[in-house]
């Protein structure tokens, strides 16, 4: 049985009250801690099954952000391995909870490390463009600012959910010179931009970036203007299913995010609305990916996937999620 609090966290992820790939991952693992604590299983295997039921539910909430299944797999893989040890139920719960805490801590540390690595690519006097709301991209920018670099930032609104306003708020709070623009102004101001820095919802084996809708258009504009395009991504945002030829599903969200039901009714229900949440930026438009392991070219995505998820290709139980 899935605890009510776990269901509530899943609902908040689905409706985007909890958003941003890293926050989604940490929140999902936090929900697993609740599932573990509330489990009434009499054996470690029963507790594992209860956790797995909650993990499957959480995994169903958002289809594109690969950080979600990867975070859940992190716990499931290690929780399954613990079943081989002779542990009492309470001991198993403690060990599982420690695994969850390890992931959350490593995720937070990864963002800090990315901030340090990425900030080295920012020069004093740079003007930066960012899109959507990424804790990793924000950390790169704020770390550069803390190191005394005089920078300016243009932040897109990121319609239709306006996540860019959250980014603008965070950057202003850090004392950074920020200008908010509508998404379609990105091409107009691109010649003023020295570097584009965005986050990632997923990165495929060929180095392609799946990120908030509009990212690919910004990448095209940056390429035309000879502006450097960087993405900041923790390694758990790399997608192992793409090593097996799998495709990352692009989430399509409700029309009400684009047009209110009353306005839709006024125009006519025959009006179709297409509202994809993400798009794909080919690797050839990406100059570098900042990860906690270092700054890499997109062509090195395969190496990261082998290092981080090579086990996923070999171990049984891939159907868990």
C-alpha cells in the first residue's frame, strides 16, 4: 500500500509544484524514505516490495526527466543487494534509509561541484543567457558571481509555466544584474550574449540534450551567432535506456497551461493545442556539458553512461521500473 504522503509528493511532482530535475529526484527519494518508514513488512523482502510499489508510482508521474527513474534505481539496486545480507526488518529499514540519505547528499554535492567547474568557464564581464529553472545552471552563475566576476544575465520567462521567473528571482537575490525577457526575444539579444547556460532534464547516449521547450531554438540562435552553448547536468540525468536504443518520451501537458478553459471555449473546442514540455537539442549545438565528474564534450556522454550505469545493462530486474 502506498502511503498517503508518498501519493501527495507524487501529485506535486505531476502538477509541477515540485519541479526541476534535481529537485524531482531528491523529492522522490525522500518519498521512498517515507514508504520505507511506513512499511509494515515482516521481512526485508516485504519491505522491499512496499518500497518498490511506491517507486513505480513515483516513476509514473513525469515521463521525461530521467533523473526520476535514475534516482529510484539508485535506491532499488542497493536495496535489492541488501536482501542478500542476513538483516532483521528494522536493520533493513535503517540501511535503506541511509541509502536514500546518501543519494540526496550526493545530489546536493554534485550541484555544488558543477557550480565550481562551470564557473571557471565564465569570464569577468560576460553576459549570459539562461532558460527555464535549473539549480545546476543557477549554481554555475552564482558561483562565478561569488568569485567576484562582474556578469550580467538575461533570463527567459520560459512559457507557458514561467519557470524563468523563478530563476530571475534566485539570481536577483544573489545580487546579480538580471534582465527578464520573453522567450521569443532570445534571437534578438543573442549578439549581446557571451555564453548560454542551461540545465538538463535528460542527456542521451549520443550527447543530445532534452530540456525545457525552447532550448533547441536558443541553441540554434547561439550557433548562428557563434555564441558558446553550455549545459549543466548531474550524471544521474544521463539516460541509460538510450544505450539500448530506447527513446526518451517527450511529455505533452494539458492545454490549460497554454489557454484557459474559458478562452478555449470562446474560440471553439475545435481549436487544437499542442503543449510539449521539452524538446531535443542535437549534440552538435552543445559546446560542453558541466558534470560533477568534470567538463566534457557531448560526445563523451557514452563514457559517463558506461561508468554510471554499466551495471544496468547486465543485472536482472530491469523491469523494476
